């Protein structure tokens, strides 16, 4: 148990989102089969959306990702070459698995690209064996760069026997997919076992795999049958909360529906060896995977050694384990983990540099690290390099009272765990008073308390957005403009060249993997392909089509999720429809602005025309507003606990002052 700062109490039950590996595979196998596959509980993250988008581009009929949907597969031979480059965003699984799929489809080609992080990751590990099977794989980047962009030209392949030296499940799965699409035999020897979701899912789909202690053999001529999937929670996501509960001082956390596949549970074994008190309840089998509820208690943690066959079983959790080790008693040594250097970032370097910057004692090793635990509070700024697992691992450390940790890019969690910050703030229990005076900073200070959310709602032209911006400035917190997210996704839909009349929620959301957000000093800024596109987002084409996109319920759900994840990471003022009801029902302060429709019309025209409008102009605008109010009526009822402010007869300055006063009172009430 840590002894720094105010005690940390954890409580509640968390259902971490769906397993990322299984989610990718569920989509791929559904697209390959002939017939209907029902998928429940898929992880709706940016990585999985990248796979969905790529499969759609090859002709697969994959609807918008939701908690329960059906893919009507047309058989693997129905997949065609995509017209455009496949954008794999940040997702190595998308690029490597789909490279295998395309490689075995004679006459079909695809070009793969990704973001800066994915473009740095090694692709020769799939290119070499796929080429040895007869596919043509060409690296399209600078000379000597064996990563994305990469072109795969499919062919009628021949079989292969391959030693999976890096214990990579992505390589293994790519070769199995190539063997399946070309109908040839593939044997993969695994000196160290990598995760086996592909094998389990293929067996459940009628594929006659032979699995031995040496590896796996796919016989020639196998066909993937459709089979429904219920995706269990991702153990790699649950691990952050197992660590949090183990580091806490009181309470317990329950993590339900966690995938307990033995190739994935290395982190739980390591944590138990370190002294974590955890047990499993309600174990059962679902779709060929063992699942259960993990119950974790505060624990006294000590250092350990992790190496060899255990590494692939906890590879994605090593950043979290290293952070935990910095708070444990004694030394922890991680060896044989050189694979960490080619993940979304060099995770050995990233963990070592960040932990050292926070004040921990840590040494970088070529294939791992050595950490000496301590009870000294950790303080400083974490640079995530856009790596989701670093953001979450340090987010857990930041939630411990006594630590003062800021994180540069909390939004990067969207690739695997979009609701991470919300779950974190909900699980750390009541506000810890010692955190009340955490210094304001450009980056978020992840503290033991839920961030302050001020939700401003009201009918059209009630001045929500300008008021919210002004309030945020005076309170020195960030403003979230949900409209900017609608604009970002609309911009990408416009850019795709598809005619707006044919847009569907699925076709629009296929681009969502390219939208992320970043904190600036004043706002939560949506990024498109990692860039601030503010000017383009305000362009005429976006303005013309944004309301079409905003009317799509799945798009609204996606925007709400973005806004929520920002509001779970930092204090925010946020305005928009349903903000206090659907998006932030637990916002600590909700304001509902109302004004007489004539007055709203007058203000809107004043702003639009830049002069005093005539009575006739106001009358016409009022009519339009009243009609719009009627349309919006169901959406824009105030939350039952909202403070309604009638702004008809007050200036904007006065209404801003009222809200700021309410916010200060709220802060005081919460002890901040
Ligand atoms: C994955 C395999 C692992 C893992 C990654 C997901 C998969 O990578 O780190 O997050 O779904 O197959 P490698 O196969 O590169 O080890």
C-alpha cells in the first residue's frame, strides 16, 4: 500500500470496453464468411473503426459500429481491391492482418497507410513471409524504410511453414488469413506462444486447425463459416483498473466480463506475484473464451522479475506494470521485452523517460528496464508520444493522491479505450480534499476527483456557444465546442468525394478514426489526421452539410463520446444540445439559457448582419426560430437539476457573470 498523501478509496464495478484483438477479428471473419454474423459488445474505438473502414472499402457490408449489429458477409471472394489507400490510422492489427487477407486474394491489391506512429512500425515481419508464400509486397516510402505505406498485390499463394520468432499474434494471424484466402496450408511454429484469439475464433467458425504445443497448422481448403460473437471486456484495458485498485488504500473494484484467455492474463499473474489481492468470480465460457469478474483489493506490492514466455502474455500491460513497480517495494526487472520498442511508441524509452522525469528510480535496458520502487510522491509532466497505453498507465499514477502528474495528450486513449477517463474518475470515489488545490496547468492534472463539468444548454440562438467560451475564459478552464466535432467529421465526409445525398451514418463514421482531440491552453481542439484544421472546418462546404451529419443518431453518439472523454479528463465548460441531459447527466453545474424568441432573433441578426436589423427582418427570423424550437422541443428540454436563466432582459456580460458566480459556488461546495 502506498502511504503518500490522502488515502485513496476505490469503489464500483467497471465493465471495460470490448477486447480490441477480438473486435478486429470479429469484423474480418464476418466479412470473410458467407452469411450473417451478429456481433455484440464490439470495442467502438478508433483502431477497430480503422479495420471496419478498410473492410468496407473492399466491399464488405459493415454497418456503423454499435453495441449490437449484424454483418452480412458475402464470402471472401466477394472482397475487391479498394479504390483508395486503406487508412489504418494508429492500428498495427489493421495493417498486418489485412495485409495477410489481401495477400491471398489473387488479382486484388491494396495500399496501406497509417499515422506517423504506425508508419514507423516494422512491416517486414509480415512482408517477408507473405512474399515467401508468393504475394508481392512493396514498401512505398523512402528507400530502406520497411514500414507503411505499403502495397500488397495478392496472388494464388503456396503454403508455408514459418517460425514466429517474435511471438507476434499479428504475424501469425496474417499468415493464417493468407492461407485461408488462398486455400493453402500454413504451419506456424511458436517458440513462445502469442495470443490465440484467431485460432479460437476460427475453430468456432468450422476451420479445422490443428493446435499443438509447438504451434498451429491450417490445412488447405478451409472455409470460414459465420458465427455470432459476444466480445468480452479487454483484459489489457481492465489491467489499468486492477493496478489502480491494488495501489489504493481502501475499497475494492470489480471488473466484470473480462476475457481470461490464458494467453492474455500474464499481467494478472504478475500483479498477483507482486502481492495484488485479486480473485475471479462468475467464471464461464462465452464463444470459446473464458470470461469472469475480477475483484481487486488494495494491496502491499513488492517488486518482481518478468521475462521469457511471460512477456507475450503481458506485452501490452508492461507500461502499467512498470508504473506500478515504481510504487512497489524493492526492485522490478523486465527483460526479453524488446518488442516494446516497436509498439505504438518505443515503450521502453517512453516509460523510462517519463518515470524518471516524475522522480522515480529507473534504468533503461536494451530489452526492458529495472525499476526501484519508492513511496516518494511523483510529480511532473508526461509526454505520451500519442501512445494510448502510456496515457492510461500514467493516468492511473496521476489518480493517486499525493502525485501531481499532467499528461500531454489524454485524447489518445481513443484508439483502445475511449471512455477511460470517465471510468477512472468514477472509480476513485469521493473527492480527496488534498487534491483540491492542484495547480492549473496547460495539460490536465489527473487527480483523485472528477473534473468539473459546466454544461450550458438552451434553444437555438440562445447564445450558448459565445457564453460558454466567455465563462470558460473567466474560470480559466477549457471550452469544448461539440459543434467542432460535427464539423470535423463532416469535413472528412466532404473530402471523401461521396455525394452528400448518399451519406449514411456508417459511411460518415468510417472516417472517425481520423479524428482525435488535443488540449490547447483554452480549448479541447478536434484534430483531423493529427492536424488542427480550424479554417477548413469553417469552410462553406462543411457549413452546408453539417446539419445533415448532425441529424444522424450514431454520429451524435460518437460526438457525445468525444465530448465526454474530454470532460472526464479535464475541467470543462461545454455547450450544446442535450448537454445536461444525455451527454453529461452528472455535470456538477447545468445552466439552461432561455430568451424570448423575438430577442433571440434580434441578437442572431445583429451578429449575422453586423447592423441593427429591421422589425420586418426580426419578424421573419422569429418565425424561423419558433419553427426550429418546435422541431427541437424533444431534444432540448432542460435537465431537472439545471438552473434556468432568462436572458431576455440581461446583457451577455450579466449572464456570463451569473454563470461564473454559480460555478464559483459549485467549486466551493465541492471543496475545490
Ligand atoms: C495484437 C497482438 C499484439 C498486441 C496488439 C494486438 C493482436 O501485437 O500487442 O496490441 O490483436 O493480434 P503483436 O502481435 O505485434 O505482438
